[in-house]
C-alpha cells in the first residue's frame, strides 16, 4: 500500500489520465500479442493435423489476426484520446 502511495505522489504533477492511458495501451498491446499467438498456435496445430487444408486455415488465421489487431488498434486510439484530452 505504501508503494502505491509513493508512486501516486511521484506522479502528482501528472494527470492520472496519462497513467491510465499508458497502462491501457500496454494492456491492449499485450492482449493483442497473446491473442495473435494463440491464433498462430491453433493454425499451426490444424495444419499439422490436416496439411491439405493449409490454405483455408492460413486465410482464416490471417482474417482472425487482423480482427484482433483491429481491436488492439482501437484500444490504443482510445488511450491516445484520453491522454490528449
């Protein structure tokens, strides 16, 4: 609890919005990395089990990864809007 109090005093001159935006952007990036890693893992396992359907699996994987990346980009834009407000 004291560590949190010391950190809050250290950033007293900086708005808490900036801190929240930075944490939010970091969490969005971490979440996107984990999500895309899981998508890649599932696609590789699927291709290993059925090599003849590699084209369909790869195209589906790219679409899913783009959707995850879009959500992460949206979260980062929201964090920037909060920070620049």
